[in-house]
C-alpha cells in the first residue's frame, strides 16, 4: 500500500509539474500494465492453472482492460469506470486480499503489483490528467457494474464458476465475511458500492468536467 501511494504521488507530481511528460507517463504505465498482465498469465498457466481460472471476469481483472483503454484514450466513461472500480473495489482488494500465499511467492507479488497499478492509473487519470467523474457518474457506473455482474452471473451459471464471488465467498478472509451469508452479502455489497461511489464523487460535485 505504501509503494502504491508513493508511486501515485510521484506520478501526480511529475505530470502536474512537467505536463509534457504526461503522454509518456500514460503510455509507459499502460505498457507496463500490459506486460505484467501477460507475464502473470503466462506464469500462472505454467504453474498449472487452467484457462478457465485465468479468464478475466473478476472485477479487478476487467479493471486492467478498462485501465489500459483509459490510459491510451482518456475516454471519459472509461476513466469514470476505472476510478470507481479502482478506488471502491481494487483498493479494498489490496487491504483485504484473497491471497493464500505469502511473500515472496510470484502470485503474491503479481497480485499486489497489478492491483496497485490499477489504483495508480485511476488516480493519475482523475487527479493528474483532468479526467474527473462527470455529472451522473455514480449511477452510470453503478448501472454498468450491475450489467457486468449480470453477464458474469450467466457465465457462472453456464460454466459453474464463481467469478465476482457471486456464488460463494472467497477462500481467504475478505470484507465479504462481514456482509452476511449468501446471497445477503451480494445485496450488502450493492449498498456498500453505492455508498463508496457517492463518497468518491463528492470532491467533483461542483467541479466535474463535461468533456
């Protein structure tokens, strides 16, 4: 968490004080994120994990692709989705990780590095590169999140998987342990998501850009 915070702070300082460096920072971060993702998938595959286990249907996995698109294009909607997913979801996944191995296991390192980079990308785009949430972003992103959950729920039903932890809680200890049994924790998560999205949007209620 400390490394993530320091990295985000350093990149924010760089793009604010040296605007000409912003494109290089964006593309460099996108390239690093893509390279690490590919390397992680290859490493996990060689370690014996199936392609089904590696499919990018968890929210933080999909946030990687949203982050890549947002870093390259700075599209307002992509930046909004990344901001809310990263700060309300990925950050919590860093605080209470579903990781059953410890340092310095490769999965431990890749998990925290990738999750940290997602948060860094979101902070960079919103606070450093002028892509804050626009008016209505909370409900817009919440609707998209629920639509994505419905799609993933269908995948779970067909392939008997547990993406987004819609069918059962993670094996490791996470915040979901405090949200009650299935399916109560899903409904509680919905309320928590709306609350966190609303809090995250508060700094931009009057100054949100409409680009």
